[in-house]
């Protein structure tokens, strides 16, 4: 990754691996757009244990996000599995730590999108995506969904919403991300990358 090139922060929490797979597909979509890169980061799990026992570097997958990753990004793709129609606690915990970025307006006019995964077809995907939108709007970000020009939105037999890419993992969380879901993830990555470049040039010209 070039230190000087703008990047989309693909930030996610994944429990069974589906959201991580989606994050990688979104990152691939970002990388298809010239002039911008993807930076994959995850958030650590939270625990009711009061003692800090989580290692600073995860054993596998993307490294844990720092606030600087969010502050310096040109755009954000945020993903979490659905938990009772809302984002998982680790992602909410991370977002709750971004007050200083909010106070400084660090994310104003940067584009953002969301993605999610649930066990069942009607397991709260759309409400999860919409509630993930709320803190991003408080930060002044520009939220981007998926337009119906992406024909997989109409053809999908599983995940996929106009509010953001989604995946149906199945009762045992073992259903693989299918071709339509992958295509929508890639489309979301490309769209957020294009918007980031456009809004970046707008901010620089202001």
C-alpha cells in the first residue's frame, strides 16, 4: 500500500467468518478502481471480564483498527453480523470510542457504506444496516447504498439490499457467500471508491 494514496477503510467484526469474507470482497471491489486502495481492519471482541486479556494483535485475519485508520481514510465500509436487528457489540463499542473524531469533524463529507450477515433470511439485515447508518450521519459522513442498476439486487435468492450488501449464513452459519452476494459486495466496494475519489477532490478544491 502506498503511503500517499487515499484508501477506503474496510472495517468489520466477524464471528463465524462470513462478514470477513464480505469485507475481502468489498476490498477487492475497491482495488478495481484506479487511484485508491483498501485497508482491511477488524475490531476486537468485547467481554464481560473486567481484566484486559485480549492480545493487541489477533491470531489471524486483519489487524485491529486504530482511530488513526478511521481519521485518515477517504471513505468507510463498515460491516457487522446482525445481532437482534442491530450491529454486534464490538462494532458499537468501537464507534462509541470515536467521540474525538466527531468533535474535530474528521469524517465530515467522507462517504460510507455498510454490510451485514445474518443466520436467517428475515433476521434483521435491513434494520442492522440502517442502525449502522445513524452514528455515521452524526459524524457528517455521506451514506451510500446499492442502486438497483446492480441487477443482483433483483435476482438474489439470499442476501442483498439497497441499504448495503448482505449475506444469509444459514442456521449453522455455514452457508458460503454466493455469487450474487459476492457481486454486490464488489459493486459496493467499487461505488464507495469512486465516491471517495470524487468527494476527496471536492474537499481539496473547497
